[in-house]
C-alpha cells in the first residue's frame, strides 16, 4: 500500500463516509416526514456543531465535530440513538406517537437507503464506464498447486463452490481467498459432464492485507473489454452484485461470531480512512465503487439486532407486534444505552488497534 499523508487519509475518509451517512439519515428523514413525525435535528457527525442552519420545517441541519456517523433526532427522542421516553408517548408529531407500521418503516428506511445508494452507484459505473465480466472458466492451471493436485484442467467451468453458486471468476476468487487451508467442494462443468472435486487452497500470507488468504493456482481466461450496459441491465447487474456482496459480508460476520476471523480482517475508522485514501489516489471510478461497497456494508450492519442500531429498534417493534404491546420503555432505554456504550467501546478499541498497526 503506498505511503499516505494525513491529508489523504482525512480527505478520502470524509469524501467516502459523508455521502454514505447522509443518504442513510436521509432515508430516515424522508419516511419520518411522510409519517407526520417532526424531525428536530439532522446531523452529519456527532458532538459539537461546527456549522448548521434551521429550515422552515423546524429541522436543525448540522455538521458536527466528530465525523464518525450521523443521526436524525425526531420529536420525542431522548437522544441521538432514538431512545423513547414515556413523557413523549402521546405527543403529536413524535416518533413514539406514530403507528407501529410507520415506526418500522422509518427505522428500516435508513439501511434501505444505503442499499439503494450502493445499487445506484454500481449501476452508474456500469452505464458510463461499463462492467467487465470474467467467466468462471479455468484459463490456465499452474503446476504443483492445489488446482493441479485436485485435477482441475483448463476449460473447466466452475458452477458451485461448497454449495454456493458461482457467477464469474471474481466470485470464485473471493470464495477461495477467504478459505485458506479449507477443503472446498467444487462442482465443475467439463464438456457435457458435471464433476465434483475437492480442492484445498494453499495458505499464503498477504503482506498488503496482513491476513492469510487461500490460493488455488489458476489463471483466468483472457480478459475482455468493459461492456457498457443499458439502464435496466445495469440496475439488474448492480442489484445482483449488491446481493452477493451482502452474502459475503454475512459469511464474514459468521466467521467473527465463531472466532475464525483473522486479525487483519478487523478494522475501524482509521482502516477505512487508509483504504479510502489509497483508492481515491487510484481514480474516481474505483472510489465510487468503494463508496458503493461501504454503503451496502453500512446498510447490512445496521440491520443487526443490536440495541442502538436500526436492527435493535426493529427487534423491539417485531416483539411489540408479536406480544401486542411495546417492550417497556425503561427496558428499551437501558438496552439502548448499553448498546451505545458497547459500540463506542468497540470503536475506541478498533481506532487504537489501527493506529498501533500504522505506527508499526
């Protein structure tokens, strides 16, 4: 990774995170206004206000000092995490006074906006620059590698890996990279026959990523040119990419829960700044694609059933729908504040880890 100055890190991070957070909060804001809920504050960042103005609707739009996210504070919220309070339960225009359907819609709109932004950015690139699709066909097998030992041959088309459908060469590469030393079941098409082979990718340490990756020992067929897609085809391709990316993220979360994630796969705001600064130096198109990836990541992570995240709010609302009454607001408040404390603690740990890694 090239040497990056502080300006590169800061500029890359702000250009990346600001539109992603803005679009997320805009989703909450737009649906809240449709539901008749009054929005008191729309903030990009946390902490003291740097710059702001009050719109005719009464919403205070602000840029805050700590650019690590953002929030929409609606009438009746006790804090930026939308912790409800009994004293606002029957207040007209408050979030608590909205119907269960509208409360669920308001909360879900943030992650949905992130998925939409990611899809639109992918589609914009596919329409303007084009999309390069490399078929999942083995172009060359390198001798004395796992691919050669397992019996893969040039011309074999990979259909599935461990039961997961493979669309193109990048799908195959991704599944192999995240499985160092793990036996994988390949379903391939050779001529008119479908065969099943077991391949165990070689474990190799990647200096740039600082993780062990899986290496198969194959090369792709000759790469074709970028093909520009029409608007409809671009949206379909972008939606497919967003879905498969979500599956990859969920697999990574699964590894984290089971303790199988590698240290180099974990990163916080500093790591994001480092990556964004590097990609920004590579050009506008790679940076737009990275923004799409981060937006989809943010949307999916926010749906996790963790208090203080959108998924935590949705969990409370689903419970309310099941039992016919809200979870006691006192319980919600305690869990929300506990969730905030855990998330802030995790953020601090990740920042310290990233800084130590950079210094080393």
